[in-house]
C-alpha cells in the first residue's frame, strides 16, 4: 500500500503528473530488473521506495533543453 504523505510530497516536487507517472514507472521497472534502490530500506513497497528516492532528490527529471544545451557546451569545449 502506498503512503499518501509520500505521494503528496512528490506531487509538490514534480508538478507535471504525466511526467511523474512516467518517472515512477520507469524507475520501478529498473528496480524490478535488478537495479539497486537509492533510498533506504524504510518501506517494503517498491513504489514507496521510488517515491522516497524522488523526495530525497536521488532521481529527477532532466528537461530536454537542459541535456541538449549541456551537450552543445561540452562539444564546444573539445
């Protein structure tokens, strides 16, 4: 069962709910395929662990413009 307090904190951090659902689903699949959870072992549910990772800032959504501009900057330095 998921924790409503965790969910409300995550919604405050990630205002776009569609991106949030995608982020959570992708991270759950990664953990199910063998990735190590980045958050502590506070909760038994993978869903709650992912929410905790987002709250602690251990995973985040990177904007497309941010990644392309960083790549352009690094290409210019070479």
